């Protein structure tokens, strides 16, 4: 299902684990997926960048789609 909107705004609530370092602006976003949490959190987002992997665990994740950065 294609999205006509250009931006996705992700909000995490009750974050249990967050990355210590974020990727640089020069890195490319290669791949992402959400998992059901198995331990301390209900959800986990895994993102693979060109040189960095980011993992965020939280109890609630909400997505909002828009045509502009807010």
C-alpha cells in the first residue's frame, strides 16, 4: 500500500531502551522493522543505517503521516 505522504512522525511512550548514539546525517536509512517485545517492553523498533544500527524499545508506539515536517 503506497503512502502519498512524505513524512512519518513516530512517537514512543514509556521508552525502556534507547540508543546511546544516533547516526550521522550522512548515513542512509536502509531498513527498519517493528517487533513485539519479549522482555521489558511491548514493542521494539530496529533500524539499520549504513554504519549504525538503532534499537528503541517502548510500551507504546504511534505513527502520524504528513506532507511536511512538524
